[in-house]
C-alpha cells in the first residue's frame, strides 16, 4: 500500500512538471555584443543605464550575488 501511495505521488509530481508550458527560446538575429572602452563617455552611459548600483568613481557595480564586479 505504501508503494502505491509513493507511486501516486511521484506520478502527480511528474505529470504536473510535464504539463507546464515551456519557456520559448529566443528566435531572431543574434544579439550584438556591445563592448565599450572603459572610462569613456559611452562606457559611463552604458554602465549607468545597465546597472542601478554602478559607481562611476570605481567602475564597479554590485551583482545579485552581492559581489562587486567591474562594468565591461
């Protein structure tokens, strides 16, 4: 009886996982890789726009992990 209950629970979990809609993949032209020379006006504009925690004095921003990373 316990095996039946475990099997029923596993089937319910597997069924609900398989029935979820899958996130569509990005289809379109390749996204351009933007790279600016550090400390240029374009670089400052890009980093300020992309990262709310960007510090223009150091060039670093705070990542979601809490680590400081240099804006590239």
